[in-house]
C-alpha cells in the first residue's frame, strides 16, 4: 500500500488524494458482508474482496481454501508489482 502510493505520487497533496481513493478500493469489499449471497462477488476484481471472503468464511466456519489462495496470491502479485515500480522510480 505504502509502496504503491510512494511510487505513484509526485508530491504530498497528490499522495493524500491517492490515499483517499485507494482506501475506498480497499474498504469497498466490506459491503459484500451486507449484500445477499448471489451478489457477494460483485467486487471480485478487487484483491481485498478475496481476503474479506476468506475471513468471513472462517468466521462462519465454512472454510473454503480458494478464497485464501486467490486473495493472498493477488496480494503477493500486487506487492511484487508495487516493489518493482517503486524500485524503478526511486533507484534508477
């Protein structure tokens, strides 16, 4: 998260705006807890959706390992991409 913000922005004001926008993308999948079951995967393209689904399934004791695998796999991909982008911007 911090790597992504730091790699994208050019100044502090722009950083604050991007933080607000990225917070909405991270928190938006929480609404899936309050949506009926057939519509819960509306936010499936957001990586945090799968992590929240994994936590929800763990709390409901209906464990599905695919939510963990997809969620944490997407998070690792984002971390790697953010690190590479950060490295290119600041150390090249």
